[in-house]
C-alpha cells in the first residue's frame, strides 16, 4: 500500500480512518475530513485527522 502524504489530505476529502480504539481490530470508519491534525508531511501510521462527525483517526485510505 502506498504511503499517504499530508499534502494529499485536504478538508472536504472523503477518507477511511482507523480510530485509536480500533487499531488492533483494524476497523475502519468512513467520513469527510474537517481538520488535518498531523503537522509532518508523512507519518508511519497514517495522517491524523478529525472528521466532520468529530471522530479522530489516522487515514488508511482516500476515497476518490
């Protein structure tokens, strides 16, 4: 799987994220990005975002 870069994640993007409590199971949650919380260009576990629903998680996939 390709690395997801911060530059590719913008507010309004539809993404799949894994929440902290779901890291072991890998359960993914779909939503729309409200805020990008990671400051670095990349992160080994995924770019952390806040979705419009208020959920915070790390981006695992961007949905076109």
